[in-house]
C-alpha cells in the first residue's frame, strides 16, 4: 500500500486503493525471476531426445499428451503476469520459426536467474540490460562464424539430417525416416518462387494434414495431389476417372433464392407452373454452360440441386458440393484450375487438366475423394493414419515442426551444429570477449555465456549422466579449440549423454531457429528486468 509522508500528528495518506497489491523495486524483480524459473521448470524435462511427455487435462475433460513446449504452455493456466509473458514467448517462437519453443523458455529463465546475484549486489537493472544487449550482439556474431551453407534442392542428405534432429526429440521418433521424408516432400511441393525471385512457402494454406484414425503409421503418405472428405452427390456418378478435366465453381447450381424474405402473389393458376418452369430453365441453362466445357468433375463450394445432379449425371459428369473454400483453393493449385464464379464465363483455360487420377476410396467409415498423380502440384495433402486420436494429434504436431524446419532452411539456407554445441561455442566466445571488457558490465556480460550452457546441461540431465563431469569436459574441449582459433562442433549426444562431434552424429539445426531462440530469450529477459513495479488489482476499464 502506498503511503505518503504526512505532517506530524496526522495519519498516513492513502494513495492507492486498499485492495491493491503492489510490489516495487528489488522485490518485484526477484518475484518476476522466480515466476520465470517456475515456468521453465514445467517444461525443462521435455528438451532433447530422452524427453518426457506431459499429460494435461483441459477444463472440458479432454486429454493432451505432448512434449511440445508451446502446446504444454498453451494449456497451462497461470495467474502471474510474468509467467504469462513467458508463455507468449513460446507462442511467438512457434509462429515465427515453428521450432525451439522449449529451448527459448529454458534459456530465457536461465538468463534471468543469472541476473539474480547482481540484483542482490545492488547492481542497477539498466547496467545488466546494457551488458546483456552487448552479449547478444557478440553471440550473434559468433553464430554467423559457426554457420555452414547448404543448397536446399541438391543437399537432400543435409536436410534430412536437419529434420531428423528436430523430430528426434519428439514422440514419433520411431518413424523418423518416414516423417522426415514426408516433411521434406510436402515443403518442396508447396515451394514456389515469388515475383521477387525469393522462395515462398505457405504450409498452412497448401499442405493440409488429414488425420484418419485406424491403420498403421506406416500407411501415412504425402499425396502427389489432394484429397478431401466428400462423397459424390449422385450414386450413379463415376467413381474413378483417369486424366479427368476438373472444373471448380463457387456458385450454387440451384435456383436463386431471394436475399431476404420474398413473397409472391399468384393470381392465375398458370403462373405457378410458369414460375416453376423458369426455375428449372435457369438450372438447366447453368448445367448446359457447364456441359459445354466438357469437364469430367465439377466441384462447387455451394449447393447442387437434385435437378442439376440429374443433368450432370446424364452428361456423365461427377459432381461434389459444399466444399470448403480452403480445400477449393488447394485443388486449384494442385490441378492447375481457376475457380469460376459464373457459369456463363467458363473458359477452356479455367479447367484443370494436370490431375492424373481421380478415385473415391473408403477409409474407416467415410468416403474420401483422391485427386492424385498431379503434374507439378503446388499443393498437397498429408494423410496420417494411427491407432488413436491422441497419437495422431501428437504426430501432426511433430510433423508441423518438421515442415517448419524445412521451410526455415528454404528461406535461409544456413545450418548450425545441434546437441548444445552451438550454445557451448557461443559461451566460450562470450567469456573470451568478456575478458576484454572493463568495469561493472563485465560480470553480467559473462553471465550470459554461463546461461547459454543450460541447453547442453539440460540435455545431459535428461539422459541421466553425470552433469558436472560432462559439462566440464565439454567446456574444456571448446575452450581448447577457441584458444587454437578452430571451430569446434562437439556437443552432447542426447540419447547416450556422451560427447561427440556433431558432424559425425549428423545433428544440425536451422540457423534461423537458433538465432531467433537466442534473440527472443535475451530480449525478453531484458524486458522483464526493466520492470520495477507490479501493481495488481488495478481498475478494469469501464466499458
């Protein structure tokens, strides 16, 4: 409670509401650091190949089983404001680069906890923040020197190593080979060159994951085309066509309904028949326009009336109705068609002819439409099969991570060694640089180096080996290499806990993910250190 110094003989003057809780100065900073550590401790065990799974119950009684940092923190309900901002961190990381969500939280909490002794020694937070900012610049410079370049189209082996190190830490690591190839295939399928000459990859829109319970994970595949869960509108329509001509519409094939309530008064008994006839002629004219374009398959986002089905079936055309807009866009990209809004305006160029095979197949209880064997499709569907819904959800999350990793390398084709090797190399570089610094900033600057060691330390911890011995040995090897001005790629083997050269083990990570992790973690730590007042119970905005 804030009180003001009052003249003698008078009570204290109340400024803030008595219900308001307030933490100021050191107290606020230390409680923020404690909250950040608490969030990191939740997901610390989910880092690395020997990671544990977390089981979360949501308020509706559903279960989530995962070791994806972002997914866990999304489900956790926290009340402390700093803990909330830490959770935002992992979400930002997920949206930006799609991987490294666990590392960013663990690292940020460690950077904050390194600041704790300095705060207790009466260092001013601004001094610590300045030192951290310098350390970040130095770390990014050192990371640039460590990075190696790859060619995405040619070096498939490198890319698969890279994705392997991303998925290797996940639940689905048993099917690594399969998932790695699927992720690479899906991303390279949807990659196209934008007008500026840069590659553009839109996984969210054009690589759809269809999860179908049942079957075995080995049955999963990336289609050279697309599929969607719809049955044909009329039972007599063809269910298998080779090299079909596909027409996409987003207009209803039924008579126009009035926008609002329409009332008609009929005075003559013939008028009723005339009206029905007009409606039928309208539908018939639309069907004639479609039939004139000679398509084999018509897919519309709106409805198809019984009469239209009849005309189309007589012309031996297969029709689908009420398809999602996103699915329609995907089909358009895959088969080379253009979505038409008015049947009078159908051109030959609007019809998709790049599809090799259309077939209806039954998976589980539902019918699915497959448009496969497309020539150079720019969209694809990934079919996942598995025992239960939980398994499928987890595999989907892992696959999304893997695809994001490939996407990052397509955008920025540089790699860094994994297994904590990069972090250790940066820590050694920061210590070396810190020796040259003068004055009060030297301590906080070098402490960032110590904080970076948390990643190899956590990897070793999750393997169950002697942490102190492993980390000391790793530090010594990197320091020796730095003294000889060589690059050192030695890190922790996440499965056995031994020290190995990452070149031999083949564990690599995308440059953009690593750099984003370090940037986000240190910048967030700087922001939290700058908070010196936490007032809870402030007024709600009166709406």
